[in-house]
C-alpha cells in the first residue's frame, strides 16, 4: 500500500511579511507578550479576520495511552486571544477547557476525558486533525479537504457548540513544532456578520498562504512563547512572579533590581532564580540566554 505524503502548506511572503518580521525583531529581549500582540494584530489584518489566538500545547502522554486519548496525548496550556471571543464560545471554553484541559493531568481527568460525550463533543474533529499532524509545520482552514471532512464536521455537536452558535464561519489553524513535546498554534477566526447577511466568508487558499508564510519565518518567537510560559521541558505554567523574574534575567537585571521591582527580598528572588535554572536545566544566566535563543 502506497502512503500519500501530506501536502506541504503553500507559503506567501511579500514586503508586508518582511516588514512585520522586522517589527518583531526590533522588540527588546524578553518582550514576547508585546511581540505576540503585534503578530496577532498583523495576522488579523493581513487576512481580514475577526480574531487571532495563540495556543501552546505540550505532550503529556505517550505510547498506548496516547493512542487511546481524545487529544492524542497532548494538552493545551497557554492561550492568548487578541479580541474577546463570543460569549457562547467563552462559556463552552470555561465549562470544559479552563477547568480540566488546562489543569493537572490527574487520574480523574483522564477517566472523564475518555467518556464518549467528552471525546466527541469537546475534542472534536478539528482537535484530532490538528494534533495528528504534530511534528511538522502545517496550515489549514476548515474547508481544506486535506484537514477534515467539513460536511461531516458540520453535523457534529462540537461544530454546533464551538462554531455555529458562537458564529465562527471559518477558522485557520497553523501548527509549528518547537520540540518533540511542545507545539505552537495560531488560530485565526472569521465570524458571521450583518454585512454579509450572516453567512460569513471562508478563508481562501491565498489567505492561508499569507498566514503560513508569516508564521513559518518566526521560529525563535514560537520557541520563546513556549519557554516564557515554562512549556519547554514541562507542562506546568510559570507563575506571574516566575515570569517577571525570567524576563528580568533575560534583560540583564541584577537579582537585587528584580527584587526591588517585585517588592521582595533579594534572598527570595535568589531562590526563585535557582528554581528557574533547575526548571530549564541550566547552570546560570549565560546558559539561560543560550537556551532562550535556541
């Protein structure tokens, strides 16, 4: 039996793409949150979308357990949206993902996640299709036949709850493998509007090529987005204090300066620094910087 290789996504890189790359490169070290906002805004405008979202995913299960898992062993951890999502979507997300999917991988969660109503409703065909491509760069919209059977997808409860009711007419998904156990995802949405009679306009192949081209060329940012949240080498998110200290170290601040900014004692910050070094498997600031830049 001949296995047909997955087609590589088309890439479109023009002067506007180079311009946004230059803008991203001009940000100071450690300003990943600002870089992300800049990139999300550019993506939304470049393809005439209504929202753009970044998600960090980590692999937490392998082998047989991963094959029998609704998310194929992956869990979503970090999530940043450019604009507030429709209330119906936020409610679904809060009801399931915010309480279970982003939490600790306990035995109770594993058992709940395998019930049919969870597997079919919340994981959905899109989640399975996106994560099945882990390990390679990919870019798809909902109507791409190489991504999923859209006609069948429209008949699912997942589509009704997460797309039709909130008014999402199309979603572009771009996945970037940062390591064997960490992936960076960008989701770009278009909603139904009154201007188009409530029908909405799907993304074109040219739209997908524009987003894919821009996101394929920012490898270091994908890596830094995950690392800045503690998602390289682990699945536990860094706390706000830990992130503040990490960015201070990357900027070159002394531990005393970081402590003053936090209103903490230098000894407390020193312990945090030691914990961060252990978390990332480095012996000092120089190795931390080297890891940051890959």
